[in-house]
C-alpha cells in the first residue's frame, strides 16, 4: 500500500513541476528571417509536384484505437497488455501511412531568377503565375507585381 502512495505522490509532484514549466504567455513571437524582406525577379520555370501532408491526424488515432482493440483480443495476463500496446502502436503507424498516402496534393515548384542573378526556388500550394512573369518573393511566397 505504501508503495502505491509513494508512486502517486511522485507522479503528482512531477505533474506539478512540468505544469510550472508551461508558458502562460500565448502572444506570438516575432522570428527574424535570414531572407531579405522581398526579392524581385522573373519566373524561369514552374513544375507541378506532389506533396504529402505529414501531420498526425485522424488516421493515426483511429489506427491506434483499432490496433489496440485487436491486440487486446490476443493472449491473457501480461501478454495481453503487451499485445494491446503493440497493436496500438502498429495500428497508429499503419493508419498514419494510409492517411499520408491519401492526403497528397499538388503544389507548384517555382524557379525565380532574381535581379542580382541568383536563382530562388519556392514551393507553394497555388499558382496563377506563368513563365516570364515579373514577381516578388516575400516570405517564401511568389506573387506577380
């Protein structure tokens, strides 16, 4: 019984310490970029590319739940616990891969010859631009001007 109380007290103390490390200030922080404020140039090429959404989403969560439920059906005792955890992890990995393959979308890789002669390549989701357009590149976004 005393062991259980020590573990509970330790976990409570740990959660209080970790909670104290949280930053209550939710204001956005300005980050300086190495890229100048804006670059001007001409589009040399545009290429359509497929990009994958690599965020953890519903597929990962659902896969983990289904895998955990299926793993729980195997064995008994501590073997059941191990199978449940293994099933949850395996299901989450498989669910994430399926979601990632289904959420690919088109993007545009735009190559811009800047006024200083250098070349900058930007990948962005939408583009109404054409080769030869004079553009401004600002914060990794290419816009016609």
